[in-house]
């Protein structure tokens, strides 16, 4: 990924609705979701969603496919991984082994919380 592509991707993600939509699509996986379902889950009008999805598509973070009369959107995982790789490629001066876990992406949310032991 180039610096210009990285700036476009980060710019597209620098909006709450677009970030929520992208995270929803990442969670869904390669199959993606129809536009109507995305709008419903985010609680926004379809016209607003179209604008935001177009921004993500221009940044090449999201793909679109037509299935009958529905438009399906999916995260472009290669682009997402390219963005993360670009941002971390020089971590610790390019010697990530020196940094240990500092250069590994941290998991957030419930998945990263330690499991509580039950008696």
C-alpha cells in the first residue's frame, strides 16, 4: 500500500458512521451484507449509507457486488491487511523481534478481556 492509498483509507475511516460500517463488514466476513441490512443495523437512512459506502469504496476498503436486485458490500481484507502492514512495517526500526508484543496488534473488546474463573 502506498502513502497516498493509506491516507485515503484513513480519511475514509475517520468518520464514525463509516468506521461502524467497516467494522460491521469486517465482522461479517467475506460474504458481506446487503445495503438494507447495513442501514438497518446502523440505524441510518439508505441514502446516507450509500454516501458512506461510496467513500469506503473509493478508498478501496469495501467491495460491492450485485446479487439479483440487491447490492452486497464486503470488507476488502487484503486492503485492510495492507493498511495495517503499512502502518506497522517500520515498528521498532523494522526489527519487530526486538519489541516483542509491542508491535503486535492488540485485541479490543470482550474478546481481549481475561476470562473470569468460576468457583
